[in-house]
């Protein structure tokens, strides 16, 4: 199910009070009360189970990352900027090791890839799919990101968003082997796990900024080998 967006309504707002006239009928008052109850129910229902269970911020982040690791799949879109270059990625992940993504570097023509286990397929300029050099084992299992996030420290709670720090070893799983030092980031939680992930680090002597949006779908996306 796609995570729901929730609009918080302040029922003490003067505008709301003015719209509910003291001379309104009992039926209208009951209707307003029902709407208020529906709003409150929606807010509670859309809260991450991590927060509903009363966990600490670190516990909430671990619970959300566990949800993402156990998910059968999701869609994602990412934006990466470093050294004056921007990269956009959009795709789908099907557990445990299937990824389809479209990658655009700057204004160049987008590239399309499919990874299934260690097998990689790439679409060439003519639109023909070709099998390329096999990827390293585990490269197509993008859930390693969430395993690294479980080691986060200095986790703080800001509404549905958690800020965190990752130590150097874990940071390399998110930003690459050339990452120096740790990284800082934030994760926005939803009932299905994590809906947004943001982080910054230094890699190759430059700062890298990564923004990723996740959408859990039911059923999960299907990633097949190109024909």
C-alpha cells in the first residue's frame, strides 16, 4: 500500500470554531465531531508502528529499516549531486536481488539497466538489450542500505523524521568505498517503513548529497530479464 499523506488539523483553530456556529443543528454538531474523529483516526492509523510502539528514536529507526529489509519490493527515485554533477535514478526493486533502473547523468541520454543476481543487462543506443559483465555478488540486493542504517547513532526524533549519524564503516555502504569519515542524514518514517532518506558525506574529496524516495506497492513490482 502506498504510504498515505496526512494533513494535521488543529481543531482549536479560530477559523474552525467560526465555521461551527453556536446555532448549528445537533446533526451538524454530530457531523463535525465525526469529521474530527475521522481525522484523528487517520493520523493514528498512518503513524509508523515504530512510533506507535513507543520505541526510542534509535529503536524506531531500526524497526523501520527492518520493515524495508523484509519488504517484497518497492519503487524508488533518487537524486545525487557531487562535484558539480547531478545524477537522477528511478526504478524498482523486487526482493531479493532484482533491480530495474533508469539513470541520467547531467543532461546525457538516460541509461537503462536490469540486474538479476549477478547478471546485468543494459540497453544500448539502438534500444537493444545486451548482457554485460556480471556484477559482484550482492550488488543487486539494495537492502544493504538498510542494514547499514541499523548501526546509526545520535538518532533524534523530529515528528515523523529521524536525524542520524553513521560511523565511517557503515557510511561506506551508502556513499562508496572512498568515503572519508561518517555521514549525517535523515529518514522520514511511514507505516510501511521509510518513505524518504536523505544524507550527506565526503567521498573522493568531494561532498556528496543523496535524496531517495521510496514507495511501497502492493503487489510488489516485478523485475524480469529483458527479452
